[in-house]
C-alpha cells in the first residue's frame, strides 16, 4: 500500500491485489481522511508505467473532476520523481 498527498485536503491510497488471472491496482481518493471514490484497473501481466500506480492515479483523479487538470498534471509529475 502506498499513499499520495494530492494537496492539503485530498490524498490517494493505492494498493495492489492478486486476482485469479493476474493482479489489479486499486486507488481510493480520500477527502480529509474520508473515502469519496475508488477505482481499479486489472492487469493480466506486467504493466508498462513510468512509475508504480501511474494509470490508476490518473484514472481516479480524472474521474472525480474535482481537481483541476493542471493540478493533476503537477501531481503526476511530482509522483514520478519520488
């Protein structure tokens, strides 16, 4: 499990889970520590991401639409450097 701080009130918790045919990444968006949205992406084999959880982070932040596109881009760029 890995936690990402988006800003002062939003954070995303990501985890990887096994499935019958591969694995999945699950991301949960938290607002002041309370869950407001969750998404998952299932994989059959190895992922080709620049950093762990890249696709699922992008999916949840885009889905909720609460956070601006610029803030999402800055967050994803910052997460890549970690």
